[in-house]
C-alpha cells in the first residue's frame, strides 16, 4: 500500500517532480476526483439555473446573493484552520510510525545472551522472539484493519503458528476485559528468568539488557494503542471539515459569473467554468483529504503503513537472528588493506566525480599576504 518514490527524486533536476505528477496510485487525483466532479456538476447546475431558467427579477435577486456570498466567504479563516490541523495530523502520523515495534535489537540481544547450541536453548530463543512478535501482532489486530482481516480470530493466530493452543487457552482464561497484548511480554519475562536460573544467561547484566529492550518494545506497542485510543479532538476535526465545505458551498453561488451588462464590480468577463475556483478547490479540499488519509495510517489507503508486511518481516528476521544466525560467523581473514595506512576503496567510472578531498577547515583556505616590515626608525 505504501507509495515509495524516493529513487525518482534522488537527484534534483529539471522535471524531476513533473514525472511524479503523472502517477495515479497514491496521487491527489485519485483521492480527490470524486469531490471535484461533484463540485463541478453543482456549479454547472446553478449556472444553468441562473442563465436559462430564472426570470429577470429572480436573476437580480440571485446576483445580489452571489455578491454577498463572495464578499463574506473570505471571512472563514480557511488557510489558518486547515494549515494548523494538517500540521498536527502529519506530526501525529510520523509519531505513529516511530512507535512501530521492531524486534531487531531484541533479537540481537537474545542471540547474544541466551547461550547454548542444544535443542532446548534453540527452543528458548525462538520462543522468546515468537512472544515478542505475538505481542506486536496482537496490537496490530487492535489498530490495523488489514491485519485484523488477516487474523480475524485468535484461532487464526494458532493456525499461523504465532501462538500455540495452550497459550491461547491461558490467554483466554486470564480474567481481564482489557487488551491483552502485554501477556506475551510477561511470558517473555518468565521464560527469560527460567533461562537465567538454568545458566543459559550468564549474568544479571545480560538479563537486565534483555528486559530493558523488551520494555522498549512493549512501550512502542503501548504507544500505538494510545494513538488508536486517543484521537485528535473530534470538535477540531469537525470545525475544519465544516469550514472547508461551507466555504466551497458559498463559492458555488459566490463565484458564479454574473451578467456583464449589469456592471457589477469584478464581473466584466463571462465564462462557463471558474478555473481558479476549481484550482482553489483542488488545493484546499486536497489538503483536507490528505489529513483524512494520514489521521489513521493503519487502514487500507494507498499511503497507509504496510502492517502485514511488518508482521512477515519481523517474524522472519527475528527468528533468523536467534536461530540460523546463532554463533554464525564467517571465516575471519585479513582484509585487503592489512598493510596500508590509508585505505582507499576504489571508485567506478560512474562515481569518480563524487571523489572529494578531505575538508581541513574553512579558515585554512584563506590566502593573505604578509605586510611588508616598516623601515627601522632613524
């Protein structure tokens, strides 16, 4: 679902961003075209009503109403209200991404501190990471529609191998009406303490490092839960939505082209479509639609987070790091620059232009001439 175009804008050249304007998936055109068509249809319908259906007396009354709407629509502080709202939404959107739990650091600690090459040690390492991933999946099921559709019931988690039937039984027996995403974290703690008692974790420093990293992952899950629970105040969202749509409802009448023969100020020309009003609609309503898309990035919009990909990726990487990668080190050899004091990796012909000399400091580039010595006094 996420639309990535970083490679297309790696170099700022002529027409770099113009290529992006032609993309449909994740574009503002795809997000806004329905509203733009509806606005245009209503505008044309009112224009036809004014030009061909109303009587002369009704036209004069409509013209007064249009001038009134055009004059006072500018009193709506649209730019300020909408700009501040979108700033809050984008800040909240990025904060949710930074709260996504990644088990990579925890996997590195489990692989480094839970020692043993036997099957029991391997089982402990894999189970610990499965518990960490299970906690993340449980929180994703609570906040992401895509993950919930993938695992609509807890039995689906058992079928997927993310938890066992016994673990599901214990989870369901726990007498708590609240979200139980934290339960696998407690299983992680208990299993870690057992591994320490069995001597598979060498010291308490390593145990503390494991538990601290687990608490970090649990805090990230809790942040996602909090973001889903506490939304932006509904009254603010309503104010912004009402402000935008009421402004353009007024524009449907206020931006009509009136009869030039009536000599109304600013109505010297007569067109069928208000090009600049449509552009204004495109920008302001597009701004609002962007906020609507970003306010909950765990849905199924084009730019929402790939939560199902996160589930797959985190499970595979964490299990690989504590199992296949456990004590796996390539043969240690001398590097290519063993006897060189100034190692310099080669450049290809395409990258040679990027080779730059070392920066020594801006003041060292100053060129100045020493003033001549004054002749000795007589």
